[in-house]
C-alpha cells in the first residue's frame, strides 16, 4: 500500500485515537502491522485502535449523527438517530462477562418498517409499548438481511414529544418457521426443528417452592447443535430423531437455547442425519458468529493481533477466584492472592475480531512457560508485568484455532477458550532460553 492509499486510513485512525499517539508513532504502528505482521489494513486499524484503548466495535461519534427512517438503515451506521414507536419491548437480565446487567430489547417501528433493537447501557427511560421515542447515537448491524439497532454506552433514548408517527399496528407474527439448528437465533420467534437427541438428562429444580422436573440436553442436525430444555416429559431418548414443533428460543449468556413449552409438540421421525459427532465443533467465521449472536462449541481460525491487559501472570482472590489488583478483592477485602497464568487475546480472521481468553494449561502449553517459571521470572525481575512482555512476542501474529462458546455483548464477541491449537514455539528451546534469562537475572 503506497503513501497515497494509506493517507485516508492514517487520517481516520488519527481522528479516532484523539491524540493518544503522535503522527510518527502512528506511522510506525501502521508500518509494523502492514509490513511486519502482514495483516490487512482493516485488521491493522482494529489492532492499533485496541492497543491504544479505542474499542473498534463501539460506535464512535465522528460528528453530528443523522436521523434516518428505518427502511433507509443500511446496517452499517455507526452513529444514527431514529425516531420510532416501541412496537414491543422486553427487559431482560443477561450475564455479561460474569456480571448481571439489565438490557432492553424489542421491536421499533416507523412509517417505513420495523427493526429489532437492543439497549445495552443505561436504560434511562422505561420504554412503553406504543409510545414514540428518539433513539439517539445508535449503531446498526445486519443479520439475515434484517437491520438491527443497538444502543451502547453513547446511546440515549428520549421520549419524542409531539412527534406523530403513522405506524401500522403490526401484530408480531405468531407463525412458526421450520429452521435448521445451525440457523436458530434469538428473536426469530417460534420454530420447528428436526434433529437427533445427543444427550438428555432429568433434573429436579425448585420453582417458587414447587419441585419441578426439567429435561434438558443437546439436539443436533447436520448444521449444528443446540441445548434444549423441556418442562414436560416427552420421554426423549438419546440417539432418537425427533421433530419438535412450536419451540421457542431463549438465549442464555448470548447462546440460543431451544425451549419446549406447553404448546410444543414432539414426534418421532426417521433419522436422516448420518454421522453426527457430538464432540465436533463447527467452523465459523467471526462475522457468522456476530450474525448469530453467539455460538455453542464453535471453532475460529485467525491471527492473534493483540494480547491485552490482564494477560500473563495475574493474581486471583483465593476465595472467589476473581482477578485482583494490589491484593484487594472487591468482595473479600485484603487477601493473599494466588497466581495464575492466562492470555486475553484478540483474534482477527479477516471478517472481524474476537476476544479469546486462554486458560493456564493452554497458555503453558502454547508458550512453553509454566506458571512456576512465570512466578520465578516475576520474582527475579521484581515485576509481574515482565511475564506478559515475555509472552506477547511468542503469540502475537501467530495463526491459532480456538474452540469454545462465544458470548456477545456490546464490546463484541468473546470466547472462553476450551481448546486452542497453534503453530507457535519450539517449547523445549523456549524453556531453555527462559531458564538462561532467569539465571542471568538472579
Ligand atoms: Zn474474592
């Protein structure tokens, strides 16, 4: 890429980084990403933004937002205002990175159409069905050619006083759709699916003082697998194939689940799925996962473009296992922390970026540095951060395949990695080199 082609990207980054780095430094960063790491310009931009603390998945305000009608939304808006009626709203509590938060989702509509929306942050107005609101500083995404409206931390919902909208009262469709399991999404209404039961178990749970049985497990077809829960006993058995009619979708931590409620019908069908490997994960791209709103047991192959803060040697509270700074746990006060090793990676596969949290055993295996060695190194240097600095060059710009469940929140997709494969380091040589350095430091 020549100077001239690079200029608009340079200017865009400069604006978004808001003086966090000077021009020379930015040029150097771009050069490193493009010529040394050899990534695409989009990956380079995302990597640099992340590095300097600008989350590239967040909408940023580049000036005044514009107001659009729903039918004019392209699904790529970063900052847009929409005046629309709340056709349907629902408050839900979701778990975002281990924290409970309340979000509001639903359908909004104007004269030109309807679109699903989610307010992720600071729901400052109790949205009332049928009322008209101004959704400010929203950003949009598309799934299945349908635009979705999102409000993040910069978004705002205000009552649109005195605005008259001629919105036809659309009843939400009560029709059920036949879908492949791989296409099941939150918000698609009631569905019919056909698949093979991979596992099923019955548990007793207590709901409002009453003991109930819930039957849950995994069901799969040739496109994917999904967890299901049934409140009635359909006598589901492992390895049998069933057609489930009128099930509904609920997401748990961003991962859609199939719920068999009272209106659901189950019938046995001939199995036409052939080999289904229950342990197999499905290969997905980041953009496919973004469209799906999350994923169960998916694999992504991409390049590690960043290792973020909170990686390397970290301290955890011995009681709640949360990571702690300055030996202070938010819940348990002053504690004697235990050490752990992990990596918080940013992986880019060319369609988008995903955050991947790699646990201690996989970190040790990939990097060739054990927790004990990392502790030794930190001690020798009198600095815990030295471990992250040692690890980073070994993993950044390496191609890795990660497998796990992907949760999505307003910061983008995140995977708790269950399995990771990489062409990384000569572990033995690395261990020897580290040992030498350790000895030299003592
Ligand atoms: Zn604690």
